[in-house]
């Protein structure tokens, strides 16, 4: 539950700070989110899993009942479409595509996907098909 509170707080902070910071602050997470989405679309499970945060990767394996490289491509994530916006606040980021929203965090200088396949829910945080435990 702590992860979802963190995502909800991240979404609020990023929404409030959509115009904050330099454009380059959001470039690295945007690049990681694009790489993740492209890997999933190409059925490159190894590449997609390399971009997942550790807890997210573990949850994908557990919920999929198979190695990450297979489980992530079986997730049936939505077609992302083009990037609508990208916001970073410290070590957290949100990248909104026209068909998907991806949350990321920085781990040892690299941006990793915390959650993907996320849709906003009225009166609640996001509902994500891929997320950490």
C-alpha cells in the first residue's frame, strides 16, 4: 500500500509542478519510458524487464507465473501512442502517453519503471496493470 501512496503523492506533486524545472530534467525518464514501451511493443521481454524497478519486476514474475521476459509481454499493455507530457520531481517521474501513463523512479542514476498501463481513476489515484508489490 505504501507504493500506491507514493505513486499518488508523486502524481499530485508532478501535476502541481508540471511547469517546474528545466525540460532536460524530464528527458531521461521520458527516454526510459519510451524504451520500455518500445520493448513491450516489439515483444522484447528481456529489454522491457531490464527497465523495470526491482519490486515491479518481482511482481510481474509472481503475477505472471513465468519468467519476466515472458510475463511482461503477456501483460497486454495498451498501445502507448505519442508522449503527451513528461514531468520529473526529484527521483520520481511521470510520463503520459496518449494511451498510457508510466511512473518511474531513479535507481542508482538510472530511471526504472515503477508502474505502467496506468489509467486515471475519478476520485482515486491511477489503476495500473503493471506495478510493484
